[in-house]
């Protein structure tokens, strides 16, 4: 059979599935149109092509905006309802509790040796004897039981009670006939903080501790007093505290003077309310600033959050160079520019938080964020090993070989982090229209890391400086709790009292002193000085106390 008479192969067969088949196509017919119409059509095509590109770009921007808003919503939900731990987890795993891999039950295990009851040898003791109402007899023969060795048990009790001290002052009549001397004399008045006040030292001690050490609202404390049978008006407490405030001002000034002799600081700030009319405004938002050094925690309440507050605080420093550990707030950067003797050491915990927040906002970045968190964790680990070998009396070049080994590891890790950071920054252009949202988020975080690198590297050459500002943020937690409980201060003088007492209590606690004992001792000294500050403050300043005095004030006060 001739090839011309053979049948054409089918268009589709199993053998030629997914193969390209060339079919004969007729040449398109040429249609002649006027040049004017052609140019109009060409222009219209160009217009719609431009609109198409614009629509694609708009769609891309809208998708990125939606993704960004979803990240913000996810972050807000996590802040409201999520756990406080900084574990990275995707949305699908949120709310699920991972089963424990250990089969060991919680708590002390059967048969294991416990630590026993905690002894309290310093507590005063009251001995009580429990006897039988009648001598017990044998139920069978009727003979009496014979007294045996007594069994003892200790029960700890706390009594809170209000009572009145009735003080009788003895009067004596002269037994001579001498002239020019009083006929009768009376024993001196019992020392009090506030003259002619019916409230003793323990009242003001209790009010100050509960208000500024335990962050309890004053009205709640007064309600407790009323239930104990001691109703006190808020006005009486406010008037008394206004007088008592002046007794602590010299201690507060001494804390500041001593802190200016130190060279390592942790600084932080938080909002504070002052409910007094200032420049026609009531309930102004003020700021509570804290500066912690080796032996002093110093608070101050200021109307602003600008650099002028820390500049005023550090202007009397007595060192040529000091290091201030802080976050990346612009006021501290301005502080370092205005006072050239200040070196800023930025907080690695905030950098770590940047990556964690990005992972929580955008699940696509979770793996990347946790990878960087791991790198920061390695830095902490190496630095901790290094600090264990660090001798503060010697410079770095004279440290032990074990220290130098860990120091070299730390430097290498810092260089590796810097190199990885710079490679990404150089390869990414945030102004490129093709760059996506996630890449821009990475770029922003890594650029911030690059811009603050000098401050983040201070701990490398100064092992005595921590990597984070936790020591600065920790003291401010207690006042923040107080702010939540009693909303702030009702007046300017009460805000100053708050800063004074926060400073004193936290400084004493930092130095290992018992705040109860210190406060009672100081108020007693003020009372014995006729309601005035003691002439000699050295027994109440930790850095001027001898060891015996420090040991005495580190114990609970004797209430027996």
C-alpha cells in the first residue's frame, strides 16, 4: 500500500501520552487597519499592561500587609493569652501540652531522704504544757498510768494585734531644802517619732513596709487595722507620712553620694502616675527611673522620659570612665553623647526578644528565629564558663589559661555572628520592589544588631559586665507591682517618698540587711533624737557598718 493512502495516526494514544504533537496550522490572515487605529490599539494595550503590573504590585503589597497584620494579631493574642515563657511555637502547637517523656512522678519519691522540718532557732518561744484533765486509768484493772517522758512538738504561730501601751511617768518630790531647783521632777517622755502623736514606732514601721516593700495599698492596710480594733483615718496616715518623709531624706542623699563613687551601673525606667494638678493637668504620666550599682539601688520619679534625667543623675560621677548597662532606648544614646565618660553596654536579652517576637508574629520565620536564639544561647554559655575563671583583680592579658581559652571561643563566636549578619545585610535591598515582607523583617532585626554591635560587645573586653540588663530590670518589678495595686502617687511629696523608700528598702536588701530590723532600728534612733534624723548616719549605711553591726541588722528584729 502506498504511503499516501496510509491512515494518519490518531491525535491521542497511550504510547504518545504527554508528548508534543505538531499540527498543521494555517497562516494567519493579514488584516489591514489604518495607522491611527493601530496606534490607538497599541496605546490601549500599553495602558492595560501597565494597569496589570500595578494590580500585581498592589496585590503583593496587600498580601504583605495582611501577613503583617496577622503577625500583629498573633503577637497581641500571645501577649494576652499566651504563656509567659519565651518558647517558640507555631500556631498549630499553641494551646497543646506536650506529654512528659519522663515517667517519674512529681514530688519527693518514696524512700528518698527528705530535708526534714526547717529549724527556726531565732524565733522567740512560748512553752505550753498539755496535761490530762484526770489521771488516766487502765480500762481493765483500773490502775493509774505512771508519768513517763514527755513528748514535744513545735507549732509556729503569727500574731497580729493592736494594743495600747499605757505609759506611767513617775514623779518625784525633792527631799531637801535647797533653793533654785524644782520641787518635783517627772520622768522623761517615751521617745516618739511625731510629737504628741498617739501612734508609736511600730505603726509607721508597718505602714512603710506594707506600702513600699510589699506594695500593699494604704486603704487595704487601714481596713486590716479597723478589723483589729484600730480605726485610723487616711488623713492621719497621710499627715504622718509627710512628716516621716523628712527623716529619710538624708539617707536618700547618702545613697546617691555613695553611688557616684562606683563605676558599673544598670539603668531602666517605667511609667508612674502622679495624681496632682501639674500645669493644669491631673493624673500626669511621670516616670520612675532606677540606677543600680554594686551596692546601691537608686530610684527617682521625674515628669519626663528624656535624656535630661540620666544626664542630671550621672553628672556628679567621680570616675573618668563608667559603664552603663541598658536597653536601646534613645535617651541612653543621647546620654552617652552628652557625657563622654559613659560607655553604653546594650542588653542581649532585648536582642534575643527581637528574634522571638519575629518567630511568634510570623510562623514562617520561627525556624530562622530559633536558630538565632540558639546562637545567642551559645554566647551566654561560653561567657558563663569564661566568667567562672575570671579574676577581677587581674586584667584580661594576665588571666589564667582556662580563662583565655574560653575568651578565644567567645571572640570567635562573636565574629561568626557578625559575619553571618553582614552577609545577609549586604545581599538584601529593602527598597527592591521584589523583596518580600519576611526578608524585610529579617533585615530590620539584623540591621539593629549591626547598629548596636559596639554596645553589645562591651562585655567581651569587660567580663565583669553582664550580657543583659536583668540586674536593672529586676529592681523595678516591685514598684511596678505597687503601681498596679495603688495606681501611683496622689501628690508630688508622696511620689518623692515612694522613690526614697524604694531606694532604701532595695539597697538594704541588696546588701543583705533585714528591712524590718533596719527600719525599726532607724526609726527608734530618730525617736530618741526627738523626732529628728540621727546626727551620725554611719550605723545605718551598709558600706560604713562594721561586721558586728551588719550581722545584727541582717537578722530579724527581736520581738520578744
